[in-house]
């Protein structure tokens, strides 16, 4: 399990990553992983295809993983 200090640090780095995203990408990411919206609903709300949403989410997850790895977290 992660210590409280490491947990706080992880939260900080995730927030740092999210703050670097353009507003629309951040909204899609949070919509999916914080609010648990369906991909189809996000696609409709942002005028994208479901496939586009899947691709964007995949790329954002990869970049988040890289961001966290650079800061000493193994994901």
C-alpha cells in the first residue's frame, strides 16, 4: 500500500498532469475516470465519435503514465 506521503505526492502529480491538459481533453478525462460517464455520452457531448474518445483517453493515459514514471512512480 502507498504511504500517506506518497499518496499525497501521487495526487499532486496527477493534478499537475491534469492542469497541463487543454480544457476539452481534461473534461473528457475527468468525465470518464472521475464521473464514470459512458464513452458514447462523452462523444455526444463533445461532438466526437466514440472511437475518437477512446483514442484520446488511451493517449492521455499513456502520457499520464509517463508523467508519473518520470516522477518516480511505477505504473
